[in-house]
């Protein structure tokens, strides 16, 4: 449901000039998605939406610009140093234990990094599962992951 709502928000702000949380909440309700202002506020933060000027001098919500190439590694390093408690593996699976509530952020950064040999991630509240293919690539992925915690 959250992913569906996020997709709808991205579609709405691309199609229309929406300048307030209230406008966005009303638009979502009009599309059959019941939301509160607090939910919309969290969604805006999670999506990283920004306000940009419109031609008429007002502001509207927009998707953030693509990150600069070097910024992802810095974000990953900070997130890993602040959140990761343990990294372990078994065969082609790597498990990252994090502080409660941070696993999804860690997994999202790994997905964004698009590292070779990582098929995907699954995140809970405090655990990330990384699926690696082929199993021989696990060691090189572990080295990269552990280097982010230093």
C-alpha cells in the first residue's frame, strides 16, 4: 500500500503543480487513497521531495535531482557507521543486522548502488538480507560492505 501511494504521489506531482501537503492529501483522497496529513508529510520526507519555483512565482513539489556520483558512497558510509551492528553470511546470502528502524534505509542504499553480483535485498526492521550470485562473489561483497563500517 505504501509503495502504491508513493507511486501515486510521484505521478500526481509530475502531472500537476501541487504546492502544499493539504493539496496533495486531497488529490490522493480524490484518487481513492485515504491519507492523513501526517502520512503525507512522512511520504514527502521518504521520497525526498523538494519544492521548486513555478513559472508564476509560486512553488511546487518535485522529485529530487539525481544524486551526484560521489555522494552515494558518502551516504552509504555514514549510514553503515551509524546503523550497522553486524555483517555475516551463509553461502550466497549476506545478513546485515542494524539498529531498529534502519534496515530499510540500508537496503535502499544498496539497491541504489546497484553493485554487481547483488541480485537484490530484503529488509525488515533491523535486518537486511542480500542475495548474491554467484556464491563466489560473496567475499568481495563482504569486503566492500565491511569497508563502509570503518
